[in-house]
C-alpha cells in the first residue's frame, strides 16, 4: 500500500474536508447553542465556561497535545494549545474567539438565534460566522490533515488561541500577550476573525481602522423652560448639539474634523458601490456618502458616526426647551493616523465649534490603534497560493473598518511575525445583527485553504 504523501494534494484535502462537513455542522450547532456572551449581565457565566471547555476538548482531540484554559486579567478563559513541529520548522498560530455578541431583540430573528437553522443553503444562528464558524474552520482543517498525513507528522508547529472576551473589548488577551509572550510566539499568525469581500472570493484583510470615541455634553439652561414663553431667545441645548454635530460632515458626507486628513487612497480590492448598497441595506433612492470610492471611505479614511444621543424622547416630550443634551461619537482612524492625535483633533474641534457659548464638556473614551499587515513574507506567499487553490481564484487584499486590538498587541510583541486576517465573515453574514448566518461553502473552502497552508509551509522558515 502506497504511503500517504507528506505534502498532500489539494484534491486529497478537499475530499477529506468534504467528508468532515457533517461533523463541522454538528460542532457549530453545539457551539451556537451556548450563550457564550462575556457579560454576566446578559448571560450566565457558566455558558462561557461551557464553551471554553468544549473548545479545549475539541482541539485536544485533533492532536494538539497541550491544551489548557488560562484565566486572563478580565476574568475570561483563553483556550491555549501548542503542538511543536519538527526541528527547524515554522510555527503557525491559529486564532479565533468563542464569545459572541448578544442576540438583541430575538423577535427580529426568523429562527431561534441559539439553534443552528438551515435556510436557503445558509446556516443561521448567533456566532455562526462571528466567530464560531471560524473556530469550525480551524477544527476541520486540523482533522483533515490528521486524516491524510501519517500519524504525528504535521510539518509545522501549531499554536491554538481561542479568546473568551473579544466582543467585550476588555483587553484580557492583549494583557496575556504582554505577560506570557511564550504562549503566542509564532512565525505566522492566522487571525480568523475577518472574511471575504464576497462569497467565493478568497480575501486577506491587510488593514484595520483604529478607534477614538468621545462623549460630548452641552448645557445651556439651569433647567427646562416653557417653549412658548421663552422659545426664540432661550438657547436650546438640543439644537446647539445638532448644530455642532453638523460641523463634523460636509454636504457630501465626508468627515470634516479640523486637522484630520480625509484624502487617503486605497490600493487593494475595490468595493463596488452596488454590492456595498446591497451589503449595507441602503434604501432605494438614498445616496452613498463621501467623495471617494467606497473602498477608500470604509477602509482608508477617517469616519465619524454619531452612535447615540441623550435628549427628550418623542413619546412623553413636553413643550419645553431642553437645557442639556449629549452624544456619543465614534471616530474610526485609518492606518497611518495616530488615534490619540485624532482624538485630540476631535476634542479641539468640538470645543471650537460649539455654538452660542454653550457649556461643553468632552469625555474621552479609550483609543485603539489602526493596523497594517506586512505582506511580503513567506507566510503570505504560502497563504496566497493555498487560498487560490482552495477557492479557484486569486486571493485579493481588503481592509476592514473595525478594530482588532489583539493584532496590534501581537505586532508590537512579535515584530518579525507575519499576521494574516482571514475568515468566513463575508457581508451576507450580518454579524452583530439579527439573522446572522454563514455560508457552509465558505467554511469548507477556507478549511481546505488552511490545511494546505499548514501542509506546505514546511521549510519556509
């Protein structure tokens, strides 16, 4: 009987992954059933503990010999595992997170968010894509390699990191990177918490925008006064706030914070306007905003969003002039821009443009740095080749408007490591929204690509 080749063919891995897809669905169904929200106000802590234990046991069963739960500084449990490779072989770290966003108003879901449900070829459930679908990719890729390679002959070292509080942004894993760097040391770090620009288009995310939030509060009166007796001369705090917020964008919708560059170009994959309209659910007749391309606007330029306003609600409002109003502002900061400097510019802008001498206070929230990956190393070349074979199309580069602080922590601690962001979270997934779903074909193709990467990276160090 012929010996199984040490470097398996794409057909062998594709066949192995396809045979494992029913198990991947079972895995995902079990994971989705766990309300692993890392906030005891929204779910019992036992749910996160149950998910962490499940993930630990699942990775241990793939042959990652040393897998343990390590409590982080925010109280969550990180699943950490390591399987050394042959002498001189590179090490690949596979990241994902098992915690999820809350389901929100479950009445907006078409099926139970914690029961994996198939409709029109997609699998629905909270966390099905973000990020439990990516966890299923890692498990399926490792199992496929175990099926086609001689026992114990994985050609690279593998580290496993599954985070338990990513969605809460409390920084437990970033702190662990600094306290225990030995747990994360790798030549290539594969962060599976991103996705393709569209289904079937293999994509690596090379940039992330950072974040610089503030809360602005305006006061104009000692208390409410009758709008009929005083309206017209008394300064309305809500109108003052609306006037101030109006200075943060021009007529085209471009962000116009004083001192912030808003003309940065984008050189990666484009984001066609028609596809963006569909992905974002833009209503018919409503224009897109900004004067650049969609890719420039969402990946390369600063973007300010008003996240919320405190003011009298419509129902129950009285004929009175509001004496105070406040808003929470979200500033997304592109690579090349300092988040602290961007926050400073926003604070200065708000003070400079507050109308009528209204009393203004600005509360700073935490900042997060943007990220730009190094893409000229052997890991990226191997990933591009693996993605192209698995998907039958060349890999493209995209950005992501969101932030993943862990990438910055890893890049700072391991400057020579390559960091690649991939995943199943394409736009149709509707992550963080009702009716989140995943296309199982994305899980299958990405598992093939990851298995190819792990099989062929040997000798690249």
